[in-house]
C-alpha cells in the first residue's frame, strides 16, 4: 500500500497538467492542489512504513480518498476531464475508491 501511494504522489509531479485537468472547475488553484495532493500521498505512503505513524497515515489516506471523490464524478460528467477513458472504467473507479478506503480501514 505504501508503494502505491508514494508512486501515485510522484506522478502528480511527473504529469501535473493531466491531474489539473481532472480537478473540477469549482476548486481553485488547480496546480497547487495537484502538488499538495502529490506531497500528501508521498508523505502518507512513507508514513505507512513507520509503526508510530501508521494509524495517522491510514486516517490521512482515508480522508484523502474521500476528498478525491469529486474528481471521479467530474471525470464522468466532463469529456475533457474523462480523457477518453471508457465510461464503464470511469464508473468502476467510484466503487474502487470505496475499496481503497476499506483497504486502509482494515489496517486500523
């Protein structure tokens, strides 16, 4: 789990414009949000491997995953944000988000 979040966070810095495109228009400072969420994913991913920070990191990941839900629904509604990804894949991402939240919850 730690590697997944660290890698996901790194991708925010490798492909920032792609991540900015999927942020709903009502959220200000898209580039800042992309970099902040990338930093949070990296920090929380590394914190997972430290026993004294693991619980805090898991709560942080759950909160972050909940905060990402508007991105998934926005990608369903906006063709540009959807980036040509098949609609069925975009729909499946929403319950997948629930499974990721549950996965983090299992380690609490």
